[in-house]
């Protein structure tokens, strides 16, 4: 059922359930209120269910204990290698950005003393030159490398295989690309792309391995777990937050996270974080020492205590951050829709847009500090002016730390803490907020973390500076929270308001801040921000997933799903096979449709199992060699040999198969019974959609046969059909509202009988 | 199917699957190698599946949007109240212990100067007096309050309802009990009982509420989520570790943890931690300030960097800790078995044992310091001598911090840091290890955290002191890790080796240490310890669950489960009902068996759904009032009324129902169709046990009907039967071995086709 039958699905045909007619409650006529949107081409769902055929069971039981141990050992090895590779990529990006920013700084320094127009031209030209590289790669080489990549990774882990999303090519475009787009001074971060790079590494290592040891990892479920480990190690490497990485993969990604997968991600994250700590400390000259450095760390926050009255202030900041985030998401949604209509995902128009936006952004970055200080001499810049010119990670630290001197690779910012003007800071906040919104969705690799953290930090610092006056707090009083902590809370609020991640985000920020001390205020801010934001929009990553029409299987069905039955959703035009089938018919079935699996039914119509396309191809390809093709008279004799499970199952070229068959083979009969997934789950046709949804999500299914009374096969629901029909019937996901937070009314409200 | 049919299950009857006979691979004859152990009486499984009857669907769709919002609001309110109550209980226990320890200290101080025999008598007598209280309460009032309670909570969250495990009575015995057992100086902690107390609070608040608003929370699934929130807030309150709390509930507890449940636990944990921080800082005089205090916190660790060569040392300490933990578990298993045979769970023998063990423990606690320093004057005690006399939490801090002066409520330990003798420390380590092993399983509330942390800290400090010599490290060199950090790693290793918790344990310890700095070494130590320990035994909590024969549904099926089919596991002596049934027959069914649900079958034997016992009772009880009982001629007319779902469904007294019926009612017919769970999952009889296991675990089922060809009902698998038969066929859980860690070969090895 690879092709989606979504739009063609007939409305509920009220076929009576024979002698046991269940009267469904009436379905409100407000359903079917939305158009079905077709997903992008090439999307495949993945299948995590147990394929319980005789062939597989024989294979699984034949593996020796030593073989299993070897497999487990190789898996641990893979996990550790993914951690190491992700760490290396993160270090490469981090050092690369530093180097490029240094070069850009040198150019600007060299032009100092020349006319302001020349300085401006040098500043903007340098940025345009930098941004030309990632723009070209995204617009003409690999459009999937645009943006942060987190929506794509989320889809992959959910069970939707967008083509090339975790491939080597994407990695090779993304990692060097983000280096240049960040170095160009654009309001974008390198952290999202680091996470995507980690996922790519997981995918490449899992799927491209050759040899008998590695071949066994080329399954959907192993790939997903390795990609999950890779993505989480990307977080770990980017923020030095191994724990946040694991939680990020759990909260945002994997629909199916057992303690085992958790531990594996954990080891992968620890490896990546250890490597990054070791290398970054070493490169600074302290080889052997394990510092606290990471591509994005917040430096050491003071251990001062906070007051109980500050908690409501933090909560209020969370609410404001959530509202700002919702505004950002709304504007960005419209912008993205406009981009999709008028610019498209690839090509010269998108490439030109990159230059236009970069020109606007860098012009503002250049002229605002000049406006503030009346001169383009960085040594005279105020703090807010510096924020425009410095790399985002340095600016964040500047806002977070009141007492500390910040140094960075750019020569412009090596002087001590400058004076702070509240109005200038406010102007920076507003402008940067707008520029970040303009940039996200541009045709360059660009993360969301740094711009939202920086915007939020500016907002928070502003609050911190304002709060300290009326309450008479002084920074040097040990009992008082300093404005840097307010900046941290502001950053938390803004990021949470945009991305709507709660637990994992809070943990990432806690780990980046280096101290457990601020965990509770961060948590409170985070939850309040999400709460406020959910009143208006869903998270930005989810918005981008929806705009791409990717069929994402949510954790819980919509409330109304209980009124829709499986019958309304299933595809009824079944292509079935019999347990004993001729070669001719099998070939014909494979040629005529692109379904991923076929229900196996008896002549009476009784459903007996599901047969996957790849297994059917294997039977045709290898059947002759194993003597599985036989005359009709002998068919079904139990003496027949079975093709071993480990035979290649991925050859899809039917022509090659046909070439190997002679004319008389076509009439021969194959006993398909050993290859059928005989335990395959089914649902009765009157089962409600909530149940179907939960089964798909909980068991990681791709196909679910529907049976009517007497076990007669009457339809198949595919993952894609399920989601598209849900969208069609129930509308796209809406924000859950304040009382529910991440849709808390969803799964449980449908499962707990009294709600 | 409440009664277990486990032992009576017939071996695989190879009933041919009619026209589509699937030849199962041969099952190795080594199965059925274990005796089935019957679980303790009164155990009920809980059911988290959607009960998709017309009655329920009508009810669910009728609830207004405002009603749903109100429900969600009440749920948030409950979650916050659970957090507050758990925080209050934690503070009560913490302050109570401090007070009682102070009283005991005063007694000992008063006796100073008297003869050593009198001092000894005073010391031991005071302890025996204290321990008499919790001992009495556990042995004669509520035996479930013994031990840490974590195994019981784990079982509850897994879906096994041990009677009274989260009741008010248990809470009222546990919380005051642990106060005295800790104050008596026994090697036990208050943290496990705090977690159990939190779970009890969740259970009480969820289930005992009256009124229409609260009644809707009296469902299995809501109770489980509230108990999970309560248990996690217990961790949060005990360690000041909100994040660790959430992860603990995820890793150890809930088999079913969606992001929604996670966020709810998170809010609960944050509330509890905030309250504890606020109160503990306030009680020390800093009202309004939010400190870092918690019932068990490690104080502030220095921010020094560690060297790369220390990582292997930590890893090695992890391995040693894992081996020590495995030894502890093995000895404790034998001890517990001996206790179960010779002492029992309640009564005078168990009470006497408490006194005997306390006498042994306190005698050693008294005499060892005297041996070390030749005198019973605390001011002359060496550091190791102090460890014997101080409360565990103080001793842990003493071992963790080299420079700091420790003060505690006992007058004996208010003097500055004493000298440290390695041999004395070693003696303390060995003795305390033994005493902790002797104590765990005694008839008093006693946690495992503090004794294992303290043993481990002694071991780690020993290593730290030894390491610093050959490597020439000095404590005051900022580039060198101090021995206190080694103590932290030792504590991690020992606790992880006993409990075999990884991610959540590491997070708890990181949060308790107050700094993210040491997270990576803690993670590495933790994983190595678990790895080493898994070579020999499973975790101590799991051991105690197994010793009690509680049917716990593991996250993943055993490897061999793929060779067993549903047919081999199911109960075949079905008690079924028809869609139209007489009152007489329904009453008879309810009286004759105690099954929790009944398959509904047509006269042809075709399965059409499942009917829960409580619904059947409701039909009998309320049927007359709603006119549901009718004559045979009118039966099945669709005009019949349906009993509303919200009618009481928990009255189990059949006599009362009978009294309300007159003779002619018995012959009347009830149309049961609106009450049948019509979407109920089924599996074909040849489906393998792995699949059945995953369906049970993933969907939270209690009953799973098994059908044969044509949809004919042929058996039912209950949760309990499944687990008992798995144990019978496949043996009890064995440690997973070094390459797999927490059974990494489990679920995935059975689901990934190439292993």
C-alpha cells in the first residue's frame, strides 16, 4: 500500500455486521472539513513490527548464543563510533566557525580607518561571499540540508522515511554549509544542524555498512535506533549536554523508546560529550584535562540563591516568552507559505533570496552599532552595539554574565564589558527577533537555538536590569539574583515558546549553564512559556512538518477519532494473494501495483496473514535456486525447501527476475505459506480510529489489515492512509490549549473511561 | 480470568489450522524447565485498554468541551497537590529524623563519664526502643510497609495491583516508621520510603476523592499516572532532584510513559522540590531564599576539572562496585529466602528478628569506634570512628568533602575534620557492607539508597586516598580531582551495582551533587557498574519482586518466546456469553467464576467482543431501572434504552442484586451489545508469544482473546497467565550479560529480522 489511497476513500458504508450489528453512535457532520494534502513524493513509511513467518522464526532460532553476543558487541561498537563521529563533526563545525569568523574580523580590521562606505562594503561583501557557499549547496545540491533539520529528523524517528534525509550527501552539504552560514553572521545557530549531522551519521553507519556483520543492521528498526542515538549525540556534542540529548531524542523523536534504546543513546551521548570536552580543552592547551567547554555553553553561573518572590517573575517571563514565540511562529508560518508559493524549495530564485536576506540582515548588523555610538570603532561600542557584531554564542554569554569579561575570536569584542543602555538593548531585541524570523526557512543550513536564545537573553537581561531598580537589589549582594540569571530565564522562555519542547529543553539549558542550581526556575519558565504559546500555535518544528505535509503519527489520536471506524479509513481495493500462487500471478501483482504488503487470503476470503513485497520478490528471485517453484500437483507438500531468511531481500528490479525465468516457470506454483507474517495484527471493521491509531503508534506498524465477521479480509489501513484520513476527517493538529499543555487531553482522555 | 490457569495449561495441541496449516518450527524440549510459582493472593491486574463499547462512546462524545477543560484543570490541581503533600511528608520525615537523632545524642551525652557498660547499655537501649515502634507497625499492622517500597511501586506502575500498596494505611505506617528506623541508627535510608510515600499519596488522592469531579479519576489509567507522579515527586523531594524523579518513574516504573505523563510528573516533581527547598531554607532562618538543601544532598562539589586518565580509574571503580553489588544481591537473596522460610512476613518471630538484628548492628556501631580510639570519647574519634556513630547522610557528606567541616544534629560530630586512617576506613567499608546486607529485608521501613551510597563512598574515598599517593596529586592543586570526588564515584558504583538503575540514578546523583561538572564521570561509572553486575545477578529490586512471585511484565519478551505460540499459553476453558442473554444465565456466570472479562460469542462461536465483569454487574444492577430487561420476543429491538456509562460500576455484591430482582426477572433477556468492547484486540492462535507479550506491554492489556480460523473464539490470555507461563516455559529472568546491559538483546533482538 505504498501509494496512498487517501482522497479516494469512500465514506462510511454502513455494511451491517451480520448477526451482530453494532450501532455506531452518530458521527457529527462537521467531519471531513479539511482537504487532504498529498505528502511530498518518495515518502515511505517504515515498519517496526515483528515479521513472524516460518522462514524468520527458523532463522531467529538458529542463531547461536555466540552469534547474538557478537551482534550485540557490534551494535555497541557502532553506537560508540557514532558518538565519536558526531563529536568530531561538532568540533569541526565549532573550530571552523571560529576560524572563519576570525578571517571576517581580519578583513574588517584591515578596512578600519577607511571611509565608512568602504567599511560597509567590506562587511557586507564578506558576509555575502560566505553565504554564497551554503546557499549554492542547498539550492542546487541538496535542498534537504536547509534549515535546522530537526523537523526532518523528527519525521524519520516517527517512522516516515523522507528520501535522503539521513544520507551521506545531506551530511556533506549540511556540516560545511552551516559553518559558512553561521560565520556569515546570520542570525542562525549551528546546533540544529549538528543534531541533523548526528542523525545522518547514525543513518550512514547503520545502513551503509557492508559485510555479514553489518548487513544485519540494515533493518528499519536498527536504523531508527542508530539514528536516534546519532541525533541525541548531536545534542550532547553541541551543548555538552549528554542527558539533554537522550531526553531530546525521547521527547521530540522516537515514538518508541524502551529503556534499552535509552541506554544506548546514553552511551552514544556520553562518548560524544567526552570527546568534545577533551578536544576543546586540549585545543586550548590543556591536553588531558576535561573542561566544561562545548560549542554552545553558557559558562559558569554563580551559585547564588534566589528568592521565592522571583519565581512568579520567572513564570511571567515564561508567559511573555511563550507569547513572543507564538508571534514568531505565526509570522514565520505565513512567511514560509509565501516562500513555498513564490520561491520554491530549490533553484535560482531561492538562491537570490539568500543574497537579498543576507544583504538586509548584514546591513542592519552594520548600521545599528554605528547609529548607537555614532562611529564604527568597536572599541567605543556600547554593549548592545557589540551584540550586533559578535557571533551569537559570544553575545549570549555577554548577556548572561554581568561581571565576566568575554573574549572571542573577533578582534572587535576583546575589550572589557561595555556599558549597557536599556533602550539600545530593547532595539536589539526587536530587530534581532525580526531578523531571526526572516532567516528561519531561508535556503541555508540554519539552526533556531542560538537566535531564539539570544533574543530571549536580550529580553531577559532587560527585565533583569529593570527588576533590580525597584527592588533595590545589587549585583554584588550574595543573596540577590543577578540580571544574568534573568537573561537565562528569558532565553529559556523564548526558546520554549518557539520550539515548545519542555523537559528536554530545560535539561539542555541546565546542563549548558553548568549548575543544577537554576534547574527549578528553568523548569517553571519553560512550562509557563509552553502553556502560553500553546494558546495560539503549535511548535515551530511541528509547523514546518505540517507545511511539508509529512504524515507524522502523533503520540495520541484526536478526540474525535473515537467516532470514526476502521471501515471509514481502510483502503478497500485490496490486492490479495493466495497461499499457493503461480509465478505468473505473483509477477503480475508486483508489476501492477506498488503496495508494500499483500494480505494473504484463502479462497473463502478468510485472512491468514500478510506478505511483504520484499519477501515476495525474494521468493521469485531465489525460488528457482532453492527448488521452491514446483508443479501444481506437488504444491503444498510439506517436504518443500524454504528459502533461507538471510538471502538478499532488497532487489526490486523485476526485469532481472524475469530474465532469469524460462517460459515454463511462469506456470509453476509457489507455496507462500512459510513466508507469510502469520501473527499479523488485525482489527475488526467497526473498531474505532483511536484504537487503530494507538496500535499503529504503539507497535510501529506500517500495514494493518481489517477483517469483518468470520475473519474475512475486507481492507487494509496503511500508516499514511491513517494519518491523511485523520487530517481529512479531523483537521490538522491544533494547539492543545492551556489546560492540557502538550495535548494532555489526547491519549488519556480517550482511554480513561470517565472523561 | 482473574484466577490463574497457569499450571493447568495443556501443552501445544497441534490443532491444524484447517486449510492453512502453518508449520511451527520445533520447540526445543528444554522448555517447561521451571515450576510455576503462584503469586501472592489478592493480586489483580489493571487494564489500560480503551473499552470501546457503544455505551462508552456515547458517553465520551457527549462530554462538552467545557467539561473536558474542567477535568484537565482538576487533574493539574491534583498533580500539584500530590507534589505539595509529598514535599510536606518529606520535610516531616527529614525534620523528625533530625529531632530524634538529637534526642538519642542527648541521652548518650548524658551518660558520658559513666562506665563504658552503662554507656553501651544506653546506646543500644535507645536504639532498641526506637526500632520497637516501626517493627511493631510493620509486623502487626501493615507488613507492606517493610523495606524501601520501591519494588512494590514498580509492580504497581507495571500494572499489577498488590492490595493496599498505595493506600493511606501504608502511608501512615511507612512515613512515621522510617523516621524511627533511621533515627535508631540502622544502616537504612529514608529515601526509598519517601518514594513509596509519594506513591501512596498519589494513590490516595487519585482514588479516594469523592464528588462528581473526582469520581472520574477513579480509573486504572488515571490512578497509575497519579501514582507515577507521586513516586517521582518522592524522588524529587528526597534528593532535590526533580529531573531524576521523572526519569526514575520512567526507567523503573511506568511501562507506558507518553510525553504528557512525563510533563505531568515533571510539574509534580517541580512543585515538591520547590516546596522542600523553600521550607528547608526557611527553617534554617532564610525564609524566602531558595537554597539547595534536600533531605539527601551532597553539598557543593568543587568545580575542578578532571584528567582524562581518571576516566579509566572511574570505570574500574564502576566494575568493582558492580561486583560488590552483585555479591550484596546474592547474599541478600539467600538471606531473604531464609527469612521467608523461617521467619515469615508478619508476627512475633519477625518482630523478634528486628530486635536481634538491631542489637547486633548497634553493638558493632558502639564498639568499633571504641576499638579504633581506645576510648568512647567522641572528641577523640578518628574519621572512620565517627562514620559508625553519625547518621548516614552526615557520614556521606564527610566522605565526599575533604576540606569542609561537617556539623550535624548529634553532638558527637560537631568537631572539625578528624584524621583518616585507611585501614579503619576499610574496616568500616567491610562492616557496613555486611550490616546493610543484614538489614535490607528486615521488618522495618528501610531504604537502600543511603547504605549503598555510604558503603560506596567509603570504598571510593579509600581509592581516592590511595590514588593520590602514587600520582603525586595534591588536594590543593586546582588541576587535581580530590578524594571526595572519588568517594562520589564509589557511591555511584555501589548504588548502581545493587539497584542496576542507570540513567535516572546518574541524574539523581548529578542533581544531588549540585553540579553538571561531574555528570560524565558519574555516567561512565554507572554504566560500567551495571555492566559488571549484570554478569552475575539482576538488580536487588527485581530480585525482591521475583522472590514475592509478583507477575511483572518485562519491557521485552525473552528470546525463546518466539518459539511458543498463543495456543500454548491461552486458557481454553472459556466462559462466554451471547449478545442476548437471560438474567439467570448472567447471574450464574458471575457466581460461578471470578473471571474479570468474558468473551462475547455468537452461536456459531464467532468472537465479537469482550465484556468486562464490572459492566455486566452494572447491567444487572441498573438494568431494571432503565428498562433494559425485556421479554425474549422484544429482545434486540434497537429502540431499547442503554444504561448510561457514568452509572456506578463498582458494586460487586451479587446478593444485593439478587434481592432487587423478582422471580419473573430471571427469565428476561438483556441485549448486551451496547456494553461489549467491540474493537477489542485479538490474536490468531498460532501467533507467537513475543507478539502477545509486546501487545500486552504496549497497549496495557489485561485480557487478550485468541481466535482461530474464521474468527472463532478459542481461548483467552490474561496478563497473569502470560507472565506465569513465560516463567514456567522460559524460566525466571536471568541477568542479561555484559554485551547487552539491561537486556539489550531483548525486544530488539526479537523484532529485528537479521539477528
